[in-house]
C-alpha cells in the first residue's frame, strides 16, 4: 500500500516507473529522441506508428512535467519547440535496449531493428554509454556503429 | 511503416514489445508472478496497486493469448486457475529489473524495493538466472538472497 507521503499507487519501484512512463506512446517518443535524433513535434508525427496529434501533444506535456523531457526554444524557427531528454530520460536507455532485445527475439520480423547492436561489438555498459554520448552530442548512435 | 506480413504498428522491436505488453497492468501482473510467486486471480487482486477485477481478467486473458502466460488447472481446487509465465514471459526479467532500477533511482521512496539486488552480490546475468531459476522452482527469489 502507498505510504502517506507517496502519491503513487504503491511503494514498488517498478510501479513507479510504469506510472511515470504511462502508455506505450511515451516510450516511443523517447525512442525517437534517443535513437533517431528527433526533436520536434513535426518529426515525432512522422514516425511509422502514426501517433495521433492530440496524443502526441499530451504525452510531450506529460513527459516534460515529469522531468523526462525538457522543452527548449528552436535555434532558428521560433514557431517550433525542441524536446530533449534530461538525465532522467537518458537513464531510460537500458529499458529501451531490453525492450528492443525482447521484441527482436520474440518477433523475428522486427529483428533487423536490433541487428546494429551486435555490430557494435560493445558490452552492455559500453553500449549504454555510446548511446548516451550520441544523444548528448546531438547525433544518431547509428552514425558511430562500427567505430 | 509496417510491412504487409506484419500486423504491428511498425517493424520496430521496441514497438512490438510495447504492443505485446499493453499498459502497465500487464507488467505488474508479470512482476507479481516473477517476484512475489503469485499464481491465482485472487492473489493478483490483493496487490497494493488495487487492480480492478475486470481489468485483471482482461489482462490475464490477453497475456495468455500472447503466449506470455499459460493457464493451468489448480492442483487441489478446481474452481481456480493457475497462471504461470512461459519462456517468453521469463525473458521479461531484464525489462523488469531495469524498470525497478530506474524507479528506485528516480523516486527514492521506492528504493527499498530494489535494495535486495545489491545484497545478492551477483552480476547482472547471474541475477537474471537466479530469478529465472526461482520462478521455475515455484519459490520467491527473496528466499535465496544471501545464499
């Protein structure tokens, strides 16, 4: 049972994470930022899953409120906002990697999306650091595969 | 875009996993089986998060259809069903561990739920194997912490 000081459904860290991440759309937006280098509302709209405009706007607001994303002004176009991941958002990289590994194993038609991991020849911790660094430098991790 | 042979929203393995796992209730049920050794509808109902009866029944059915859980007759009470995780479900252990680690780091009030991991003194792969073995043997992993 949640304690008096805890606004979440329970004191379980897994439950907390699930409450923070909400439904699958939130993690797909974070995937787009971390792996595809997307940063704007318009870029998120183009992803294959076809997120609806109202859902996208809502999830961007929620993720910003929860400290997982940060909204910044666009450098050159003041009609747009840029969404970047915070440190809290970067810490989601291992969760995304495990979701990707599980999906590729159990639905082989998606496995090409995971094949680049093997190509890096990095151990798990090195892989997480490589991805984190690519996000901080504003480039796609795929640009550095094989370095 | 999803290919003709792919019934999912896209070819991305992360998206596949999120579609399979559905909302947070599914992962909480799997958590209860893997970490708490729960196996019946009545046991899942007692968890702190307070899952509603209709949601629980729906998620048990979905997880069974998706090959993540398997429904078996109860050994001694034919009014009850037992739900056990399949190999596909056991492969979710690393995802649950990462969700737990992220939650404990970013919401310290939940960190006691993660403290047993440090006590095991196991590396990550050993920890996954220890948990998997405990589930297969029908006991809680907490029984073996410190072995």
